[in-house]
C-alpha cells in the first residue's frame, strides 16, 4: 500500500480527484498504473501529514448580500393587519 500525491486532475474509479490531493493506502498495482500515466507520484511522509492542499476561490457572494445583523440591512416595516370587512356583522 502506498500514499500518492495527485499531480493532475483526473477521473478515477471512485470519482474525480484534483491536483494536490493525497490518496492514502492505494494498492501498489493501482499506484504503478497511475504513476506510468503521470497522474501521481509517491507522497512523502511530510505531505501525508500535511494533507491535501487546494487553492479555493473566495466566495464573493457574501460581500454582495447584506447579513441580517448588518447595519445596512433594511428593517421590515411594521404593518397593521387589514380591518375585516364584516366586523360589524
């Protein structure tokens, strides 16, 4: 069993992986197949301990939408319920 560092994004038997992911305890034959294709290399103990590293894009949608506790958020208007038409009946 080997630990592999993914070098290139690809689809595998168990789904898709992206560059920088760590695949733990894969069989030697599977590792050899992926290594021949240039998709993985053996991960060092330091890389396995650090875990997968990915560059995630920041979600800018949070900045656009005001939060409920934000002072810029609009407060709902207090509205009185309409008077019933048959109140005197």
